[in-house]
C-alpha cells in the first residue's frame, strides 16, 4: 500500500496512540488530534488524504468538526472515515449528509482491518 | 293561571279537569280549563324546544371539549413518547460507546502484537495472546448482543438493506472463525450450487446471524464433528444452511429455541458459555430483513438451520424498518 497522509481525530488516548502506531509502522504519515478544534488547527498546515474521525469528543465533536470543516471550503479534499463506537443512527445519517465517506464501528476493526479501510477509501 | 269556567266553555279553552261540589243544596260544577294551545295536556307532555335545543347544544359543546382534550392529551403523550424514545436511543448508544471503547483498546494492542506489527513472537506467546484476544472478542460480542437485545426490546433496531453476495459474506465469516473450528477439532465444508447468491438485506445483521448459527454449530457438536454450509439461490431469495453432526435438539425443546434467555439443556450446555439470546436475536434480525428460518434437528444426529433472505427490495424494508415485537 502506498504512503498516505492521515489525520487521526480521537479523544481516547489509548486508541489515539494505537492508531498512530499502527499507521506509522505501516508507512503512513500521521498527525493526531484529540478533539475537533485541535483537528481544525492541524489542518492548517496539513492536507491529509484520509481523516479518521471519532464522533464523541469533548470541546468539538465529530459533527461539529464536519460542519466547521465544510465551512472552510475543504469539502471532499480529504476522504473522511467516521470511526466510532457510537452507533446512533440519527447522528450517523447526519455525518453522512455532512460528507463522511465511510462509517466503521471501531470495535470491529483489528489493526489489519484499519489498514484495509484506509486502502479502500483512498484508492 | 287557572280559571274557573263552565265545563262546556269550548274553544279556545280546553277542559282539563272538572268536579262537582254542593253548596247550600246547589250543585256547582267546577271546571279547570286552560287556554288551548298554551298549556294543554298534550303540549305539556311535549318537550320544550328551547330546553331540547339547550341540551343538544350543551352536549355538542361538552363533546367538542372532550374531543379537544383527548386530542391534546394524545399530542402530549406522543411528544412524551418521542422524548422517551430519543432518550432511550441516546442512552443505549452512549452505553454501547462506553462499553466498547476499553475492549477496542485491548483489541488494537493485542492485534498489533498478533498481526506482526512489532516483530515476531514465539508460538507459545502467540497461543497465549490469541487466547486473550479471543476472550476480548467474546466480550465485544456479548456487549454487542446485549445492546442489540436492549434495542430490540425498545424496538430501536434499524436495518439498512443493500444488495450483496451471501456467499462472499459466508466466506468472510468462516475464514474469521476458522481457528475456532479447527481448535474444536471439526471440519467445515462449504457447498455452493451457484457462483453468486445475491441477497437484499442488512449486511451487518446478516453477519451477526451467520456468526451466531455457526458459533452454535461449533459449540454444540462434540469434538471431531462435521459442519456443512450450503448456499442456494432461488427465484426470490437466496439461502444458507448450516448443518452439524452435533447433539441435536429434542422435539419438546424446539418451541423454546427462539425464546429470550432460554438455553436448551444438553450434554454440552454446561461446558459451553452462552447468553441465551443469540437465537432470539437472530430470529428477530431475520424477520427484520424480511427472511425466514427453518430448523430441522434430530437428537444425537445433528441440526440444520436454514436461513432464507430476499434477493430483491421487499416492501417496507426499502430504507429501514423497526423491529416489531
């Protein structure tokens, strides 16, 4: 798989660290953020191919991030994977309407599954 | 109002009562008469139009008030129900999020070691870590089952049907569960009569159904058993059947099979873990997807569970459908 630029937006430090390790060890360029606000900051100097976005986060959650991201005129410049253990249909539908490309329940994805998701969505 | 008149006074007076009295040896006839058309006995018996109108009006007004009050209380009840349902949804989703997250962390770190992200490990280390991983997967599975059960009870399961190849999904699930099959000492064979077995169903819930039925086949078959999966395509649906050479189900237990928290007693029930909700949930998910399940079983010979799922859009499940009952 070719190298991709990935922004991991995840508030759980244990998971954030795990995804960073998995993706970095697989040759990807990774930046991490712990909430939506930090993610918007990181995007100022970084144009990722894929944004791995959690839904439930403090300060600015996934839905809030998507709204702000779209307002910046960034729509569709990165593929967005909603990667969450939160499965409220209403919020997932809203996320899709805001430009999410794929939703994956985090609990089902092993490290290898994560790499496959990145490959599928960015190819 | 009453006047004293001779009884034969005639119109416009009407005799309503008369009697005779004797005063100083003279007989007097006393007639109580009233003016006809005003208070005649017939008119007295007829209801008063104004009174009737008043009663009808009062009834109409009170009926209208009753209807308005009923409508208002229905709107309030519906709004309260909606609030309650939304609260239930949020609570279930929050619970799922909180319960899944720690186990997801364990899955990532064990996965990194097991899948070779940090170098080689010895076979013994791999066996031990695999056991930890299996246990964690089981925990995630139980969390998921209980959350689905809670959602089913609250009628909040949403299915999103899409067209996909049932055979491909069966291959995916069986390859993931292959280790479990091998560890139990069973052999698995998949027979597919046609290359493509399309279904129009919710992929995630179909996966849960296959996992559950295959897991039961593995658990309730003594070591060294045979498991056969047959995929078939029909005109309106495709099916998969999972047959095992296991302990089977007694005829008397068949009706308990799809009941919540029911575990059918057999030689292997005690040594195998089970929540007693797998088949209950599977049956509901099959119903939700517009499919059906058929069970054939013979004690000590084995069981066959066949699931049919539609291959076209079924009315009422085109977008989403809530669980009924």
